[in-house]
C-alpha cells in the first residue's frame, strides 16, 4: 500500500505506557503519521523490565492498534531503551594517519578507537556519538577528511546499559514477533523531534518526564554532550499526593490531572478541591495540594541541576531546556522548570507532521515520534551490529 514510501515505526517502551507511531514518507518529505497505538505497561519498574510477558503484551497491543490504523503489517521498528542502568561516558581514540592527508579509512579507524573503551562489567554499548576530531593538536574539527596531519584523535560520547536488562527488552520484542528492531536510548529519541541544529550548537537540554523516570540529554556545540536517566517522574507527584492528602492513588492521580499546578506563580489562592468517586466526595485544601506538587517538581528539577553541574552547564545553557513526556503536561511546568533550573524552559514543539499528527501532538508522544524519525533515517535492514560493538546507525556522526 505504501510502495512508493518508506515506513518508519517508533515504539516507546515507557514505564507507564507503550506508545507506537507509524509514519510514511517519500524521500525528503516530512512524514505523514498513518497509525499510532498505546497500551498501559505493567511489566516495568523505573524503566527496567520486571515482567517480560507483560511488557511484550503491552508492546503487542500498542503495535496492533497502530498496524490496524495504518493498514499495514509492521516488520521492523526502532525501540527505546530506558532505565537507570543506562548512562554515558566520554571516550577518546588516537591513530596515526596512514598517508599525508586524512582519508576515510583513517576516520573509520579513529572512530573505532574512540568507541573502544573499558566498559564496566556486563555492560554493552547502545550509542556512540563522535563529538569532534583533533588533528595535529588542533581541536574541534568537525570533518578532518582531506586535511593534513600525522596524528588523528577523536572525542566520543558512549552510552551503555546493563546486558541483562537489554536482553530482557530484546526477549520481550522477540515475543512480539517483530523480526527486526533497533534499540535507542530513550532520551535521545525525544531530542530528535524537539530540537533544531541551532539549539544544539548553542547548548540545550531535553527533559523528558515519564512515569517513574526522567530522561535528560544535553547537547552542546552541535553534538550530544551528556545523558542521564533519573529514577523519578510524574508518578512521584501522584504518590506524594496520596501520602500528603492521605487518600487513594487513583484519587491522588485525579487531583493531579485536574487541579495540580507546578508553580506558585500560577496558583489560585485558597479554596478547596473536590473529587467525586463512586458517588463519594473527597475534598482537599488547594494550598496543601500546591505545596506537595511544587515541592516534588522542584526536587525533580534539582536533580537535573545536579546533572548539569557535573558537566559545568548549570544555568549555562543558552538555548535553555525543552520539556517533553507525559509528566510535562502538568500545568505551570515551564515556570516551575525556570524557577529551579534558572534557564528558559519550553514545552517541546514537533515538526509539522502530516496525516494524523494532531492526534499525537501531546508531549507524551515525543519519544515515539523521535524513534519513528530515526527509523525512517536508518536502514536497519542492513547489518544489525553485534552486541558490545558500537552501532553502525544512529544519531549524528557515528562510529562506523
Ligand atoms: N495532564 C497531566 N498532568 C500531569 N501529569 C500527567 C498528565 N497526563 C499524564 N501525566 C503523567 O505523566 C506520567 C506518564 O508519562 P509517560 O511519558 O506516559 O510515561 P512513560 O514514558 O514513563 O511511560 C504519569 O506520571 C502521568 O500521571
Ligand atoms: Mg514517556
């Protein structure tokens, strides 16, 4: 049906919800969203699979809905890898240039050298970004091809995860009978659709607030600079409300979805909130709800500050922070982020996708949309890389 088009499929295996998006595109055209689906995921905790069958089941259901809508059978997809076991580290490679000028072969060798590093036990590489090259001592070279020099170096950023957790995700995907999948660290995916190159050059962060994880990625000088997965998210707000208001989790969630405000500047002063469940009324002090929500959001953004401090970017990213994820739907989230992070903060905006784009326009779809874009760009049918070797395909400039 889409013979003249390429299909891209993104599957965001979130801790709360699995989301699948199918896009169709002709070459150089902005994709049309032709199908999407979502399903609650009971198989994960803090981004890590605790039940393979339940995770597979959620993926199956999300995918089945998307397939039906798109009227197509999905054979491969790009899938998000999440969890606190995933982190990034800096790596460096050095080679001697074979001829007088840097050739493609030299670049390949130095990229490979920069991707070979001492990983912790039981870890494997999920993504490698070559940030820049150094030739004969001159740093910050983007493309050294054809330049003169004897010693070529490359700086890279390598994201890895724990093998057992990655295998569990792969097992879940096998159960869904998706023949080919490509795994991408979750945070990198959202950045694909909400950032432009100018922001990446200036310095920018994406904060994707999920249910029990918050993915942070930082870009500077055009390349990935830092990635971290924090073990907190929107569900912590709900749990805090359940404890603080001494009420059920589902009532706390209703309070959050309907009345919670993340920042004092948007507060409605005083008053009470009323929730009705099974003909029973529950009332809460607005000021108490506000206090609980504001404190938790400040705590989440303070954890972001800790990560930014590690890379000397605290309050130092000119293009600010971009917010995505289901948790970013909280009213007043931008002001709350600005107050704690001391940088401009905005909800992520997507490119003008066609088709059913308006139905997947919320911030909770950012990861799935980003994965779909990567899936369209990458030809994963060729050479799926073996474990522990760097990926051949992915973001930006890659190790080959
Ligand atoms: N309107 C809303 N206001 C505040 N929080 C919301 C809203 N809608 C969803 N959320 C929260 O978003 C979180 C889920 O985000 P999502 O990106 O779907 O999770 P994950 O990617 O971890 O599966 C939950 O904590 C949920 O309560
Ligand atoms: Mg999410």
